[in-house]
């Protein structure tokens, strides 16, 4: 019978396949702006969370008005003019991959295992009565299975940790994934980054942190490799190649 011909079966299959792929592709393209907007919102929420400013009864956008994003030239520690790079549109992840906007990290300095780093980074200032109350710094680097992306908030003294968070990673839930555990994150506020000589001393300990040691945070049992990754991320991004020049400048000049 004609209705059971091979040609007809193929035609129906091809038409269906094309229609379905157009539908899926259309949905993927159509939803992309929404996904991007959600990512930006999630990042803002994480910045507010790490700074202790998040209020679930207020919109993220509204609360985020207290935060002043700036772009810093990591080599000099100076802010970059808004006319040159606008914090509202700067895509830091893309910049890290762009040869013109990034630098290769020599292997002996590449503690975070990222290969290249962007020349310019966003930082987020929270001011009270015109004085710097805290600064939130983005950081990232290799864990065991994945790149961990996070933020660290420092107090106005630019040495005391206010909080730490990782908003994106693919470490194993229950092991490396414990970096998301609020109980582990609660061990960070109050810890110090630099010693009197300005060297980064803050580390995640192997096991329990030494009592009263301001530079040690508890380790994560069964996840020493992820925890070491966190130590190297902190050491790299707060060190000479990361935000140290900015923080030293702010200590002398103010925000
Ligand atoms: C399936 C599997 C997943 C693992 N995931 C992690 C992980 O996400 N992070 C981590 O540091 N270690 C992970 N480990 C364990 C590491 O291989 C390693 O044993 C551990 O980091 C050592 O930490 P410890 O000295 O505290 O036991 C995993 C092991 C297995 C078998």
C-alpha cells in the first residue's frame, strides 16, 4: 500500500527530525539571554552572601546597590577608568581566555593551576560613611576535578576575612563538595591573610586547624586535594600576581 511506502516513512522521519531540532535549537537560542541574566543575578547574590549583606526579603538588584563594582589592573593595582572598561559589561571569564586581555602565568607562579590570568579583574567595594567597609575579590583555580570559582570578602582592614564562597565547581558531593557546607565556611570569618611582612599565610589545614592560629582553617576530611586547591587559590589571588598590589595601594591611599 502507498501509505506504507519506504519513501513516505523516510519523509515523515526527516520532517519530524528537522522540526524537533529546529524547536530545540530555537529554545536554546531563545532562552540564552534569560540564562545569562540568571547567571549575573546568581553571581550578585553570591557577592551579597559572602559580604553578609544578602536579605531574602529584598530583591538582589536592590541590595546590590550598596556594592560598587570597580575594575582593577592587577599589574599596577590601579583602578581602570569606566570609559576604558565598564564594570557593568566586562566579561571577566572571556577576558581570561582572550590573549590581548590576559597574560600567561609562569609555571613556578601558577599556584592556582589556571595557565593564564586576566589582566583586569572586577572587585566589589562596600563603603560606610565614605570609608571602605569591605572588599569582595573574585578568585578561581583548580580543585581535584574542576575549576572552583568563588569570592572572598575582606574587612576594611584588608587583612581579616569576612567570608568565602564558591559558586561554581564540580567537586564530589560529600567530599570536595563540602566547600559549600555552611559549617566549613563558618570557619573562615576572622582569619587573617597576611603576616607582618605582607606574605600570604592563610591555609586550609590538613585536619583540624591549630587552636588560636589566625592563619589556619579546618581541613575537609577525605577531600584534602580540593582543600589544597582552595589554599592555592587563596595564596595565588591574594599574592603578588593577584590582588596584593591593589590591597597595598588601598591601605595607603584609601578606597
Ligand atoms: C569517587 C571519588 C571521588 C573523590 N572526590 C574527591 C573530591 O572531590 N575532592 C577531594 O579532595 N578528594 C576526592 N576524593 C578522594 C581523593 O582521591 C583523596 O583520597 C583525598 O583527597 C585525600 O584526602 P584525605 O587525606 O583527607 O583522605 C575522591 C575519591 C573518590 C574515589
